[in-house]
C-alpha cells in the first residue's frame, strides 16, 4: 500500500449554461428594451433633480401620506438623485447579466510585466470584448445610456454652482434692523429682560408683522441666542459691552465654521458648543473661539430695550453670519 497522497485533480470549469438571451432573439430584444427603459428613467430622475433645484422654491411643503408634511424642494432633489443613480446602476447590471458575453475565460498567472506580444494580444482582446459587448449593435442602449450619462454629468455642475459668486441676498444681510423686537422661537413672544434669569438661554428670531411668513432662508440666517450673565462676568471692551443689556448678550446661532446650529450652553464655564465639530466659544469674551475648527467668533447682535421695555436690536449685524466664504472680509 502506498502512503503517498494523491494530488487533487483540477475539476475544470463546469459546462457553460447559455442564457435565454443568447439563444432567443426575442428575449435579447426584450432585455435590450428593459435596459433602455432603466437608462431612460435615470435621465428622467436627473431632469427631476434639475427642475427641483431651479424651479421649486425651498419653502414649499407638500403632504405625503407616509412622510407627512415634506419640503417639496428637498424631496425633489432626493428623489431625483436616487432615481438617476439607482436606474443607471440597475441598467448597467441588467445589461451585463443578460446581453454582454458571459463565457468563462482562464487567465494563467505570469510575471507582472508581460511580454510585448502578450500585451499586444491583450489590447486586441479588449477591443474584441468591447465589440462583443454589442454597444455598436444596440443603438437603443447606446442612445439611452448616452442620455443618462450626459444628463447625470450636469448634476455636479449644477449643485457646485453654489460655490460661485454669492447671490444678492447673501449671508451679509439678515432681517435684523434697528428697533426689531426679539421674539421667542417657537412662540413669537416678545421678551423683556426680566423674562431671563441669570444663566438662562433663549432662542429668538426677529419679530414679523401679523400675517407675514418667514422663509426657511431667513430662519437659517436670523436665529439668535440670548444668554444672561452677571454684568461683572463679562470681559469685553467698551463697545462690545454697550451691545449688551443688563447682562444679556446676543449672538448669532449659526456656527462660523460650517453653519451648524450652536445650541449647547454650559453655565459653569460660560461656553457655547457647536455639536457638529465641537467648536467652543467663550460667551464672556464675545464668543471668542477657544477650541475647534471655527476661525471666527460668533457675530454679536447689539441689543437694548424699547419704550415698552421689550428687548430690541440696536442695529443689524455688523458682519456676515454663518461660515466663512471667499468674499467675506477678515
């Protein structure tokens, strides 16, 4: 009896199983139409994204049975991008699984640098494979794929347009004006100094006339935090101190790093914290940055009281609110 272990034999590749599209022209034509439909849906999704971005206002809401009140602008952007990317991917997969050649090819290992003859042969094989894929023989797929890819290429150009010049109504302009009352958000209730205890924080917006509507863009720029300290706790110059009232100081709620909402206040340290990237601002020193990636303090809103004793703005913000941008002065 031999103690030698018999080598495992190479089982080889299983017998090739032909697909219905390989043998039935009707099945191949049906698969081609299905791929074209998917590419067409991808193009429609991109058009929906472009339409929503340009023509649907960002303060329009619609009711969706499952989702409830939904922002139509954001829904159109999300659905358009999802349809565009999903359908073009599904179309490519369906094309590869049903129409492209699927015969098995064995590639033996060799040195990393192939011989020149092998490299030339590889180029010929690639060209032959591209021809076998049938793109030239299937004009319907070629046209719909071209439309889907061409339109999808517009998407980044469209969305990156926001990196261009600022619109006229940019971050340097808010709804705050001299004499504008600070009202609670939510509630729209005017505030008096006595409404805030030492250590209290209140989120406010500028008061609007009855019947007027705040746009999302205004809400995003106008939000202000009121914080009350003891007057002796401030470490401010004379001008900044004159912007406070009885220990109440007001800052833009929009982080000067990436525009997140600065919403966390620590009473013991008198620090404001942005939860997105942990930028930390010292309230006693006019929201000076003491930690994190923010490069500027939070803009301070000068406040006082009107004849009826309600808190109002002395003047608009003296600098743009929110994150830095190219046109912003130092």
